[in-house]
């Protein structure tokens, strides 16, 4: 049985590699680095200010000591580090189309990882629920990417809850140098309190280039009319009976989704976090291309 499971996992890893590596080669070759190059900058030197220099780069300490304006000069780092922050909470298993949110997140993460690997960048991964479940330090190479994909497929978290703030805080603590970080999640907030995430993003977005990838299922936005059904919360385990034939119930459900969606969008925009939305029945390739072009 163990051998059979191992064989099945290897087949799934290989299948995802073939698909996502092909996408990276054919579609995203060069686009990833073009979109994110220059985001990783390291300090090189201080020199005297010249006409046309950006005043935002003035080093006020050196200027005060020398009594002549000096600016900080930066150079683009030869290699970038990509961090994938992956939501492994209970809600990731939901899916009413041909794919679950977990399957879509896995393919997007793999595509991004191979895109980064093509340019010689390091890739690391943070798996989180309502706590950081696993950390894979950034490294280069195909075998490292395949190990990440395997973990995306088979990892079983200890907790089923969600706290995006924990992953963002961990990113800040573990990555001292600037990196590009993708936050892959449905961004559902069971407790309705955005304050911890806002506090974490306020610090992290000033140090790193963070991109939100919001994966959702169509049935999370609208409720179909299928009579009286029992619904179960994948994270808390709470069960409730709902009369979906009631227009008022369906309208309330849709309104709650829209309000939470808008609140999350506003928060990400406020903290300069670019984001895209991907549906389990949509085309994530088109959304990634849109993301790369808008940068």
C-alpha cells in the first residue's frame, strides 16, 4: 500500500512538472524576471549628489557630516529570492468544479517556482494554517523545485484554521534581504479581524515585494438554489442547516462575500500589494500573464 501511494505521488509530481515547466518555458520565459527585476537591490556606495539624481536617495547622515549632499547608490542583485507562502488550511480542499483550490494553488506555485529557477533564482516555501506549519529554505535547482511540488501535494497540516498574518510575520523574520513573495490563499478570514494581517503587511511590504494570489471557488461567491442542505465549515468543523431556496438567504450570502472581498482588496492596495484573482474554473495562466504585464 505504501509503495502504491509513493508511486501515485511520484506520478502526480511528474504530471505537474511536465505541465507547469512547459508553461514556464513557453509563456513565462523572461517575463518573470522582467516583471520583478530591480526589486532586489543592494547598497553599493555613497557618492556626491549630481543634478538629476533622485532626492529620495540622499544619505542625510553623510550629507550632514560632509556638508555636501551625498546619495546612496544601489545595484541590482544578480539573483533574486522567491518565497511562496502557501495556505494549507482546511478550506483549500474545497472545490465544486473540476479542480479544488489546493490543486490550483499547487499548479500556480509550481509554475512560479520553475519561472524563478529558469533565471537562476532561489525558491523557498512557507506552509501555513493558523500557524507556520513548515518552512523550506530557499535553494536553487530542479530537485529542490520537485521537492517543493511533492510537499504541496502530500503535506498534511496539524491545524485546519487560517491566519495569514502568521506567514507574513514569519517571512519578515526569516528573510533579512529583500525578496519577492507570493501569498497563495483564498484570503478567507473566519474571525473577520484584519488587524493582525494589516500589522504584518505594514512591516513586510516595506521590506519585500509581496504579491497576493487569491484562489476561490464560484460557489463561495454565490449560493445555488438546491433546497435545504447541511453545510460544514472545513476549518472549524461547525455544521449548519441552510434553506438555499430562500432568496433572502442567498442574497445575504452573496453580500457577505462581496463585502469581505472588497475589504481585502482595499487592504492589499493600501499596503502596495499587487494581487490577482483566480477561480477554480478559470484560467490561471491568463491571470499570471496579466500580473506580469501590469508590473
